[in-house]
C-alpha cells in the first residue's frame, strides 16, 4: 500500500515552524546586539563630552603641542611622569586605548565613532606619538590599540573587515544562484 501523506504533514509542519521560529529569534538577537552597540557608543560619546577632566586634559595636550620649547617625550621620563601634564596626557590616551579596545572587540559601533571623532583621534595620536614611543621603552605595549585604531581609520587602502552576513541571507543567496 501507498503511504498516507497525512503521516508526514505533522513533522513537516513542526520543521517549518521551527525554522521560522529560529529565523525570527536570530534576527531579533542580531538587531538587539546592534542596538546595544549603538547604545554603548552613544553613552561613551556623551560621557566623554561631559567629562571635564577629559576636556581639561585635551587642552593641556594642545598647549604642550603649541609650545615649541616643550618636548612631549619628557612626560614619559621619571622626572616628569607624575606632573599634572603627564597625568592629563595619560588620562586622554587611556580613554582612547579603552575606545580602541571596544572597537576591536566589537563593543562599539565603529562607523558611528569614526564619524564622530576620527579627526580628533588622529590629531591626538599625531600630537602624542613621540610620547607614546618613549613610553614603550618602559611598557612595550603602551597604547598599541589606540595606534591600531588610528592606522585603521587612516589607511584608506586597507579594506575594511567585511560585515558579517547572517547565515540565512548567505544561504538564500546561494540557493538563488543555483536556480
């Protein structure tokens, strides 16, 4: 005898319902993750804009940069490491190191940050690069994440890492190519 097609209807319905359920959960999770990254980025930028210590420290960096009598590298040596200027400079550099680590670990929305602070970050690195290099005599990995981020944002020839395409979008594209 022939098989009754009704026997297969229930398992097929369960499989189709599970697939749509999985797809819905997947899309919700991806959207939620992006919203979290955006929220973290906005929170970081807002807190940075309200941070009086940060603003004051950026002003100190600009003053040191404008004063041709001061070599910024001196703030890496033992005689000046504890000066107010050195502490302020490290505060700003540490903030940018934190930012770069967040970008590398996909915690922040990189495009949003790049739009908001790319020029400031690049100029900051240029102003402090000699200090950073001098600091690496004591701590070889000092501000390497910040340098990575500046290089990434400045190097137009380097292709961006591709954005992850969800599995089902790639699967549907592959199926369409076969048709």
